[in-house]
C-alpha cells in the first residue's frame, strides 16, 4: 500500500477544516433563525444554490473553464451560492484539482462595508478573513496565489479599467491566461446586471462560460411585477403638483387608511420639494434616510414593526441599492416606491434600485392578495433588462454607464472594463456573434394565454392583441390553413420561423400588433408564446390620435 505523503495529509486536514467550519456555520444559522434573527435564513444553503454550485464546479473540473460568469435575478440569493461554490472547491475529492482554503478570495468592487460585514457574518469561519469590499482590497493579498478561487460579486461595479479592483488584480499577475493555467486559478463573476461584462467575456472563447442561476418557483421578480401592474412608469417629482399626484394616486387611492411606509429616491432638489409637499397633506409624515441623516434604530422599529398611525414617506439617498437586503418583514410594510427620474436612463441603476430590492422569495404572499406597489421606474429599462437576461446577444437595446448597445448588436463602450480583451495578457479574442435584427420579437413561454395576455397588455402601447385558437388537438389555423403546433426550443430558433403573419408593423389602433400562439415546449407540453412588432413598444405621444393596445377576439 502506497504511503500517504505529507502534502496529502495537509490537503486532507484542510478539507476536514472546511467541512467542520461549514457545519458550524450551518448550525449557527439555524439557531439564529429559530431565535428570530431576520438575517438568518430558513436554510443555510438552499437546494437550488447547491445544484447551481455543483454545476459551476463541474464547468471548472470537467470542461476546464477558467472563468464562470453567473447571471442571476436580483435578490435570488448569491451569498449562499458563493459559500457553496467555495466549500465545494476547497473540499473537492481530486487532490490535483482542489482549491487551497488559504487561497480563496471573495471580493467586490463596491464600496460597501455592509456587504463585507454581512458576508463575514454568514460565511464559515475558515473564509471570514478572505472577504474584502472595495475599501479593503489593498489587504486582499493576491500575490503568488496558486490553486486559487477568486469570486467577484457585483462584477459590474468598480470594474472599469484602472480602478482599484483592476489594479489589484493586474498587479498580482492573475489577469494573464498562462498565469491562470500555470497557477491553477479560477474565477467566478456574479451580477444581476452584467451585460457589458458578458460582451467582454464572450471574447474569451472557451476559457469562459456563462451560467444562469436557477430561479425557484417561490421567487418573484421584475417580470412578474410588470405583468401584475405593480411596476409602473416613473415621472419627475420636481414640482409640488407632481408630488401631490404621487401621494394621491399611489398612496391614498391605493392604501387609504391602511398606513404604510412609502420610499422615494431623492436628490437635493427633489428632497426639499417632496418634504414641502408632505407638510400640507394630512396623515403623511416625511423622513430622510441618507448616509448623513440616518434613521435611528428606534425609528426603524417604529416604522417597520410597530402599528402605524400615519403614512410614512422615506426620502432616501445611497440606500436600498444593489446588494442591500430589505427583509420580507419590511416588504410587508412597504407600499409605494418611486425611483429617481432621470432624462438619460441607466438600465442597471433602475433595475438594481427599489424594484430590485422588492424582488425575492415572497411570491406566495403577493399571490394570496397582499397589496403592494406601485413600484415606479422606467418600464422600458425593465423590458430591456428582461430581454438581456433571456439572451445577452439577442436583438435588444440597452444603456448603462459607459455602455450602449443597439438592437443590431452594435456596442459603443466609452468606458472599458478590466475584462476587455486588451487587459488580459495572452488572450486570443474571438469575435462577437452576428446579430440578425428582426422587426418582430417574441416573449418567453407562458403556462396560459391569460398570463401571456396580461404581460402583452402591460408592454404593447398600440394595436390589437389577438390569439390563435387550436382547430384540433394539435393544430392551429395559420394563413388560412391548419398547421401542427410549432415546437419552441429557444428564442433564437423560434424567431427564425415564419411566425409573424398578420402582424402589422404600421401602427394603428385597428391593426394587429401582437399575437398569442400555442406551441409545444421541449417536453411536448402545450404552452403559449407572444409575437409582437417592436414598434408597438414605443410610448404613444400624448398628442397622437393612436389609442393604446387592446385585446380583441381570437382568430
């Protein structure tokens, strides 16, 4: 029998150390959850996070990737995923592949001390001293790492060329393909809004793969909020009249004497306007909540736990953005929200803001009739976000800081990221895919025509929405002829088919701008998909005689 080497003993001891630390953190989370700690989750790591973590590790181990980018929905649960990936990599059964627990780093380019504090509180003790936010990156010590795992959360924040995160990685030498391979270094990049980074990472070829986190049935997000009419269009709150309109329509008409906490993002000008308007409305009290003027613990308890005797309007600056958690208990108390209106809309900012903070695992509560919203933001930004999530290289437009993408796939990047090909030594970049720009677009699959109709009604600005009906069990009438139901495999496959008959690109109240079609999914189960002209998504001018979208009889 071959003797165990000293190195094998060390690897085994490290593996045991991680497992014991992980089990201890798991037990601590359970105790805190039972004792009522709002930050302690019902399960330490949820089944979907465990499944995703195993798939990500397999991309490294089986497919030999160096980078896995993880696209997720806001508040779907990245903390647990990061912990589980790190645990699996540092306890792997293959001694030639296993990550050294001392060479794990969990970083972010965000200047967010609460992110670091929360991650350290949740993480097993063996990883706590390896977690660094932007302000602590100089302590991360990435030099001479080998058999290492580097996770970067919220990758689209602070990742521009020559910012602190880029300089930290560059100086350590890890942004070099030969170095990554020779020193056995792996990267995981995570964000709900990483569209510009995905365009850079595509050019890394087979070194990189994009992975989408599993979305459990209990999750509710932007798409559902839009379909249910909870997300509505925002507008400037820069006059007393506009503020009074918001208070009347979104607070009093919606909630009456059911007192709630309502949140509005402000700048210096709108804060004064909103505060002044609230002074003249009965049963509404305004409070600021900023880094310089924080709510006290007593006020937080009063607003989110104790019975309310007035509506509370919170004007916020800097809070409730990406990576900030709003506990479900607080969500039950929150009513209307309004993001700061801007002339130039940054899709990342709008989707990561208040609407993104209200997403999460409370779908059952809302479906049971709980009243919430409206969450006012740019509906166009939400639609583009959903399209980008569905297919980052499809036909859609998108704008965020330093990055603009046209529907034809043309990208203008005024600010390069650290992941741009020129910043990766030894990389042989591949070309971005060619984009076919169709005049029509399709939705994802829906379980029912009613659910699809609700979604189309919320986005189609003009024209009729019609529905195909099955003429027999598995056929529909199409161009006057019976055809078998088409099979939907994915968006790119389906949009190439001859599916847009009868949809008129010319906008008119009487023209058909969208159709609902029954199709087979990959399991040959009947689902519904929407086909619509892109022109029908553009807001109708208030001076136009064109009426808004309406459903009509089935065809």
